[in-house]
């Protein structure tokens, strides 16, 4: 049974009991309705308490039911909320933990709400590409006000009990220790309400506070959130639905909400965002690895190299309260690295994100050294020295000598073979890759590279640690560039190659930013440094095949000293934060095109998007087929959290699934033919892609192991 039902002193207690999060699937909805009907039918019952036996009160609708008949089956969530609201006996929702989405909507339909300290109330539906669909947009503005409703519903961020009391959403908050004590006080509260003949309440009799909005409130709110929500469909629809609460009686407002909910639920965006919700959770499941393997203790960390990456990597640990030792070759480099860390914290303090005391607390967790002997007692080392295999091997040989048994040895390499690095030690089972993204203290993605001999417990320990430092970890296998950088190579190639074919750099970037990418590939190249791209190309000439025409553009720019933003000129000319196309680069592109018999022409925005984005999916297909990534969702997470791919498109693999893999194959074949020799070389659909397309299956259903 998914509900426990008992009576205590004439109070019916309906306890949601569906592990792990009481998601409101059909079985739980039916069980709640049946228990509720028993309580209302029983003359001895004077009040009803709805509470939870789980850590959370309720996580809302069962997202796995979306798009199936079950989600509408009787009782639907909206009708269950209506039923509870119509109760003639007082209903108290006793919120012990998170009340999210439909879980909060259920509570809003009750007459009274009490919470345990630490509980949180939220309507995160917008993160799933939908709006609250069980009365949230109608009851919340009535019980609180328009502003609270707009903020909670469009941001999806839950509020704590203090805020909820202030907003009028909670009647009482109990500072009790246990859920048992909380249940006891909630029952007493319900009993007292009944004894005092406290009124049963219905939002039907409530109007939204007239002083909480005016004629332009809703359009002004849309303008306010426009930048943050650019490209997303659901946020504005949330605003529309809350506006309906100010214009329509409850029943009609609920009807309007249902229409808007359905309108959002039917979009590719909703499917994309829900795909990401499950992808994030699935990423913690590693084929062949026991999820419950005992983990290693990570109490002290060391980072080797205090350059661009090392300092940022170390900050993640200090931010989580974990002491971190930074090792450099020279005292001078160490001092510079630590000064940079301090500068970053000071900037945060200036922006009000940290207090001066917190800056000092964090700096106090840093120890600097130039001696490997100081790493004898650390539990994890992350190497972030130059991208050179010999240098890295030397570092790992040293680490092998000084680090204690069981210490996890990780490399932040972007492209090198982690198996080879592991072989420089006598303990390859303790070696793996932890590939942070720049700036390492900001970017959420962490590629965890599982080498051939990496021990399961070392791997799972880093996954847990990643959560502690607030990263999204994705486990990948060893290959050139792993998942992210390997895929970005053909993507960038296309974004640059179209410049040789006649597009301007701005057109190339704009096509991709209009698609939703945070930045175009050309600007990304200028930001990372044209010389860095050239260096990587040279270092990997033997492992990674690339196109000479696009590389000619890069190498020519480098030879001209146009290294990107850092030199004020790269593909673009930079004036402060502004950038412009440079006729000199267009001429250079033309000259390379002539030399290579590339005809210059108008390249459409659609073509640029197709070529760059479908290349991501095509390379992703090879990666999946090789078992470098376990699931297409893992690849999508890499792109969402590491490369600025728009979450509302769900990642490159989800984008391809949504397009239909047969359509993807069709478009790739079109370019394979239309781009002549170049097309023949680069646009052949990956075998897995062709196979799945022929079988009518999406990437999502493919699992190699
Ligand atoms: N539906 C289905 N499954 C859900 C779920 C939901 N609403 N919420 C969580 N789960 C599943 C997870 O997929 C996971 O499954 P797994 O173990 O098989 O991977 C399991 O429950 C545990 O979830 P977490 O790993 O996320 O557990 P945490 O303890 O870290 O977090 C939580 C708990 C904060 C409740 C988090 O799960 C969460 O944010 N859930 C989603 C909340 C949400 O978005 N609710 C809105 C739903 S839409 C809705 O209500 C529509 C309505 O308006 C009509
Ligand atoms: P960097 O050149 O800024 O810093 C490297 C630092 O390592 C220097 O300060 C150097 O003095 C130090 N160092 C070199 N040899 C050392 C040794 N034997 N012992 C101790 N310190 C030593 O380089 P960056 O950009 O920080 O890159 C470091 C690693 O991170 C590379 O493997 C790189 O591929 C990877 N990476 C870089 C990213 C970036 O955007 N810069 C992104 C992700 C990974």
C-alpha cells in the first residue's frame, strides 16, 4: 500500500508512504482518495491530517507517468486537489520535508498547513518545461500574493519555512527533532482546530489580493525575467496562468491552468527538460559497479599546479570546507596562484556573495608547498600541470612514491591517455581522470574518466565527492578529448569551415547563439586562445584526424599573432567587450578558400546550425557505440553543463532524438553530397546512427552494456 491510514483521537491520519519521494502516480492518488473518502464518511472523524513517512513530504506528480494515460487516469492530480479542498472537515497538511510541485499543490488544497523546521515549499515545474497543473498557479496567488506566486513559479526555487510563514502559506512551524514528534503535534493541532470549530477554507472564496498587482504587473514581470529565461517557453506561460488567477473565478482559472499546462507539456522543451531530470539521476548508475560499494574517506585534498585550472579546482574544495594543499614547481608560481585565488574570493566579497570573514576562512583552508613530501597524508590528489604526457607521467611517478595507500590520484588532462598516466604508477587502480572545465570554480561539469584499471570504490568516491563540491559528474571512458572535447572538435570545425565557404564569423556565431548556445564556436575559440587550439592540434596530430582547410585558418591567425581575446585580435577585433568582424580575416578566409578550390557562397543559418549541431550528435553516436559514454543522456549532460548547450533542447543527443534519427541521417547525407569531397569525408553518418534510424529507435533507448 502506498498510504497508511489510522485514526488518533478522532483525527484521521493519511500518511503518504511511497518510497523514495511519494511521487503522485496513479496508485498513490487512488490510495489517498480512498483514505480520504473513508475519513469523510466516518462520522467519528472530526479532522484529517495528511503527512508523510518519507524524508520528503512529496515530490509532486510522478514524472515517469507524463505522456501516458495513467497521468490523466482517475483520480487525476487536479481532481484529487479539488476533492480535498471541498472537504467539510478541516484538513491539515503536515509538511515534514520538501513539498514540491503537485506535493505542494496538494497541501495548498488543504485548509491548514503546518511544517517542521527545515521543510521547503516549491513549485519546480518550470524546470521540467511545464507549469504547475494541479492548482498551483491559482491557489498560490490567492493564499499568498501575486509576487510570491510569480517568483516561486517562474524560478522553480523552493522557499524555506520563514518565507512561507511570511507569505501566509504556513499556519505553524514546529521546531521538533523527529518526524514522530512532528506527527504528534500536527494531530494535536488538527484536533484543536476541530474542537474550536475552526472554519474549513476554500480558495474558491478567496480573491487574489488586489493590491498585489496592477494592469502592467504581468507584462513588466515578463520583461524582468526575459534575459534569464531567453529561449524557454514555460516561464512566460507560468506568468499567463498566474494572471488568469487575477481575472477568473477559481474554477475557470483552474480550467485555464489545465489548458496552459497541456500546451507546455506537448512541447519538445518539456520533453527535453524532463529527459535531463532523469539523465542527471541515471548518470550515477555505472554499469557493472555496485552503487553501494563502501567509499573512501576524503578529508584532505592536494592540487598539483596552480595555473589557470589548479587554483579554481582547489577553490571548489575550500568552498566545501575541505582543506587543500597546492603544489607548484617554484615558490613564485605558488604565490601567484594563491594570490589569484584570494583575488577571486575578494571579487565575490565585493559582489556581496561572501563576507570578509568567509574569505579568510576559505583562505585558511589552503596550504602552499613546493615539496611532494607534504602530500603524504592527503586522500585525493588532482594534477593540473601542463598538458604534456611526459610531464604528467613524472608527476604521477612522484605521487606514487609519497602518497599513502588508497589515496586517489587524478589527472585534469583534457586530451591525454589516462591509462598511460596510470601506468606511470604502481597503483593504476587508484588512478582516474577528473576533468574540470574552465573556470573550474564556476563550471558545473566534471567529466570523471574511468581508466581500464580504475577501482570501483575510487570511481564511486569521486562521484560522491563531486556532489559535495556541487558539480555534475559524468563518467566517461578513455579516448582523445573524452566526450566533451572530442565532440567539440567536429562542431568547431564546421563553425569555422563555413567562414571559408563565405559566411562571416558573426554569421557563424549568431546562427549558434540563435539556436541557444551560450556562445558561438568562433568566439569560444578566441576566448580559449587560437594558439591553444593550434597547440592541441599539433600535439594530437597522430591520434586525431582533422581538416587541413579549417586548420589553415587557425594556423595563419596564430602566425599573424592574432591569438584571440588576450591579444585584442583573433578571428575578431576586440575593443573592450565589443567585437567586430575584421576585413583582414575575411580576406584571409577568401585566400585559403581559393587555394583549396572552395567556392564562396551564401551559407544559410539553417545550414550552419545543421552542420555544427548534427556533427555533435554524429560524433556522440560514435562515442556511444565505442562505450566511451554509457548513455546518450550522459553526453547531453556534458553539453548542458560544460559547453553552454541550451537545456531547453535537452543536449545534442536529445535534439537529434527529437528531430528523429532518420531525419538526422537524411540531413547528414544531404551535406555529404552537396559539399563534394569535403562532405564525403566528414558527413558520413556514424554506423550506430544509421542503424538506429533504420530501426526507428532513438539514441535514448540505446545502451551498449
Ligand atoms: N516523479 C518520479 N520520480 C521522481 C520524482 C517525481 N516527481 N522525484 C524524484 N523521483 C525519483 C528520482 O528519479 C530518483 O529515482 P532513482 O533513484 O531511480 O534515480 C528517486 O526518486 C530519488 O530522487 P533523487 O535522487 O532526486 O532524491 P533526492 O533526495 O536527491 O531529491 C527531491 C529529492 C528533492 C524530491 C528531488 O527528487 C526532486 O527535485 N524531485 C522532483 C521534484 C519536481 O520536479 N516536482 C514536480 C513534478 S511535476 C508536477 O508535480 C506537476 C504537477 O504540477 C501537476
Ligand atoms: P597552466 O599553464 O595555466 O598551469 C599549469 C601549472 O602547472 C603552471 O602554473 C606550472 O607552473 C605548473 N606545473 C608545471 N609542471 C609542474 C610540476 N611538475 N609540478 C607542479 N606544477 C607544475 O595550465 P592550465 O590551463 O591550468 O592546464 C592545466 C591542465 O588542465 C592541463 O592538463 C590542461 O589540459 C587541463 N585543462 C585546462 C583547461 C583550460 O581551459 N585551461 C580546461 C580543462 C583542463
